[in-house]
C-alpha cells in the first residue's frame, strides 16, 4: 500500500513538473538540497562510527575472572568473565575479544585455535559487567598436552 502511494505521488510530481517550468526549477533546487543534506548526514555518521573505536584505549577495558567450559558441540566453547571499564568519561558498548587455545607439552606451547568475537555489553564509566559468550571455532582444536587459554581485547567501541 505504501509503495502504491509513493508511486502515485511521484507520478503527480512528474506530471506537474512537465506542465509548470517554475515548479521544475523549485523541484530541482529542492532535490539538490535534499541530496546534499543526506550526503552530510551520511558523512557525519561515518565519522562518528570511526570515533567510537578511538575513544577508549584497549587498556581501559580490563578482563578478569575468565572461565571456559565446553559448548553445545565439539567446536564451540562458552567463555565467561568480567569486563571492567576504567575510563572516566565514556560508556563501552561492545568489545572485540580474542580467545586463543594453546597446546602446552614439555614447556613448549603451540596455538591450536584462535577466534575473535564481538561481545555486546553496555558498561558505564568506572563499572564492570559480567558476560558469557559462545565462541565457535572454525576447526576442532586437538589438544595433546595441557590446554592453556589466553584472552585479549582487540577493540573497544564506546560513546
């Protein structure tokens, strides 16, 4: 129904523009202003999104109490813990977390699995939130020795 109304409105505008030259000029100026305004809005939104990843340093989001348990299948694991926002000004909205599985035998460790996952959390300044996220690995990590987990925050999105 909405599509039909928009189509009818466009047909009316085209018919009026064909019959009235002054309306055509006004319509042209109006369309150019609208296109310019839309371009400025898109540019500002792009700039704002880029700034969201630069407002808080990665070191201002701290991981603690990290735990891991098997997921629903052999390729996934459930990682849980706490993220603290030590920044004084901005609220964290998401964190890119990297989880690494190392196979350690005789004091030598090899990485057998590594995945990145976005953790959506709203964490106000100087507060912490607990999280739990399932991380699917692209292959089934085979650990022969002791499995050692390592966690790292790659990106922080904040406003």
